[in-house]
C-alpha cells in the first residue's frame, strides 16, 4: 500500500509504504498455534468512561499505528521477497522475519504479549473482571483499556 503526502502546490513531499504479509496462506499448527488476542469488552469501556466522568479524571485515547511491528515472533517464519527487492540472479532468496508484521495471523497476539509485559513492569495490574483493563495508582489513578485491531 502506497500513500503520497503532497504539499499545497501539488508536489510530492514523501512516499509511504507498508509491507504486509499474505497471512491467509498460513496454516494452523504449521505456521502458528494460537491467534487469540484479548480485547476490552464494550461494557468495560463504558465503565471506564463513567468512572472518568464521576471522578473528574482526564480521559485520553491513543492509537499505536506501528503496534504489530513490536511483537517478537516465537515461530521461525520466512516470506517471499517483494518484487522490488528481488535482485537478478538471487530470486530464490527469502526474508526471515524476526519481528511480527502486518498480515500475520499471530501479530495481534504477539503485540499484546509485549504490551502486557511492559505494563506489568511499569506496575500496572490486570483487573479480574476484564483482562484488558490495567490499573495503577502512582499518586494518581491510571486506568488503561486495551483494544487490539488488525487495521
């Protein structure tokens, strides 16, 4: 997928591209075992919003656009080179993925594992009612609701 960022005069400032794997070709138990990724329940989001309103807490929302690129792959995974990376005489070479990438079936789960570890290292604890809600009290109360979406 290519995106162009243009300036007012119509000239192109920069090109953007996203490398996406053909995850639909992955086979269960061969390329991956588990793809489940926990997602915050809608009721929990409503509760967090109500809590923020009642306690006059600051409420913020953020989107991590490169989230899946932070997941560590546990499986050994190779992909064909995109046509733009094929060197003449070396068409047989492939890429070995060390990190998760968009399109892999296990990408959301791997990212969630990394996020879970980091939040717990920072002193956050999962709630028992919804494992996608993390809380911490460090002078102020912090509540994080995690939602993972493939796109």
